[in-house]
């Protein structure tokens, strides 16, 4: 009991520290919260926060056909605005950062439900907050809005799945769909997690019960959406948007080589390092059943989600690529720590070989190309790549891309 209380206190503290750090990054540098970080002093909170712009964002999301079917975040912001009598900007900040804080806490217990060691569960929480789409969530053009609620309900969905609580599973998945309809892309991965091992699915009562809960939830969401459309003008507006705009975004993403480059880099920023870790973990270790299925669900959803992002959304809004990470964040701590131990082992082997005067060739073969490639990565990250949106936190994106690629390179050379 005492150990559980201490663990709870630790994850609360870790999530709180990470959330405060996230807010500090968005408050100090130019983001959705302030647009221009140089216009006001850092201690002048009231003037530094751009209340007008955030209220415009809120109003845009309750009117635009692509966002009007996602009422949870907007409703929560309006509720906090009214109940606490604060501005929409402060309500936006309170709701989103509080939900991100809750995401870290729930993610910890999800990792524990997957039989992860406590150390690895804490690492999963830390890596969640360091992920590109979270660290830069409210920068332009990442533009997070509904994602925090979507992630929270999806973490709860997976937690209920592994605890075999099917009614809470259905409820949390329904709210995840309400938060963002792109949650539907996770259904194949969820079915993969639900499949019984070594038995025919149709003869397994647990699988039938869970699959029924999942299918019924999707049908319920579609029914709720249809009812909402039939009771308002949303159906006609959404149909017009779907036909005229939705599948024209691929032309925006690939209209020139600069836009094509940014679209591809957006994918790499969000999924480059996680995919490298996932592939390395699968190649060097034998994951247990649930971990293996989470990895397969992650890779499957990467293909499904990325296809739709490249061809029916603006890829420069890089948060859109992050949805598959729902399956990987809970096991990321374990995968990263295992590979780190392997990295240390191989590094010690290289040092031992060098000390025995056998490592000269290894140093030349691996060391010089490493330095050369790092130099080329620096040219690419800080010279060739530059976010198209002038208000973006360009240097932050470039710095993240550079260190991410250096980590991948080091991993490839040593592991």
C-alpha cells in the first residue's frame, strides 16, 4: 500500500514537472499562446498571452465543419470560462495543460498494466512529454487543440482493454471518437490487441465480448454523428467540405519541393526516432505477447494514419502523424532502456577492442563517417530544412530534427 502511494506521488510529481516545463517552453517562445514572444516582458503574463487570438481559435473550432463534430475540448473551455469567470485564453491553457498532466499519470498506469518495471513506466511518461508533437503541441503550425483529450481517452481505453473492463472500455473509446474522429484509424490495431492467442477467435467468449463492445461503440458514434447532422446544418456543410476540400490537401502537401520536404520532415520529426527504436527492439529482443502486439499495432497504424495524413490533411501540422504513438508510448520506456543497455554493451566492446589495439580500423570505419554524416545532418537541419510558416518556432524544430537524426545515426552505427 505504501509503495503504491509513493509511486502515485512520484508520477504526479513527474507529470507536473513535465507539464510546467511544457508550459514554460510555450510561454517563453513564440507559440499559439503569445504569437510574438518578444512583444512583452516575460513577467507580464496578462499582456504576453494573446487573448484575442486564442479566442479566435476557440470560435473557429466551434464553427468550422472539420472541427464542429469534436465538441469535448470546446465545451470544456467554455465551461471553465464560465464557471471560473476567466478569459477563453486562460481557460484554453488550463484545460489543455491539465489534460496533458492527466495523460502522463494515466500513461504510467497503462505501462504498469503491461507489466513494465516502474523505472520503464516513468521513462515512458518522460518520453511522452519529450515527443515532438507534445513538446511543441501549441506551436505553429502544429496547432494542437483536441489531441490532449483524444490521448487521455485512448490511454484510458487501452488501460480498460488490458484490465478486461469492457463497459469502461467502450465508454472511453466513444469519448476518444468524440474528441477526434481520427480515432477510428486505431480500430484495426485494437482488434489486433483483442485477438486471442492460439485459439479460434469466434470460439473465444472474451474476444467476442470485447469485439462486440468495440463495434457497438463505433456504431454508436456514427449514430450520434448522424443524429447531430440531421438536427442541424452540419450535414450539408460537412459534405461540401468533404467533397471540395478534404481530398485536395495532397496538392498542398506536394505543391513544390519545399512543401514536399516539409511534409516528409514532419513525418520524420514525429515518427523517425520511435520507428527506429521499434525496429531495433524487434530485431534485437524477443518481446512478450502484449508488447509484441502493441508494436505490431503501432506499425500497422503508422501505415494507415500516414496515408490519410499525406493525402487528406496538411502534413505540416505534424501532430497528425502522432496518433499511432498511442500504441508505442506505453512500451517506449522498456524499448528505449533495453536498447540503451545494448548500446552501452556494444560501446564497451568497441572501447575494449581499441584498448587491445584492435579497434583502430573500427574507429576509422565508424568514427570518420559518423563525423561526416553529423556535419551533413547539420547542413540539412539548419540550412536546407526550414518550416514554411513564418511564425513557427523554426530553430526549435531544426534543433529537434538534428538531435533526433544524430540519435538515430548513433544507434545505427553502434547497435
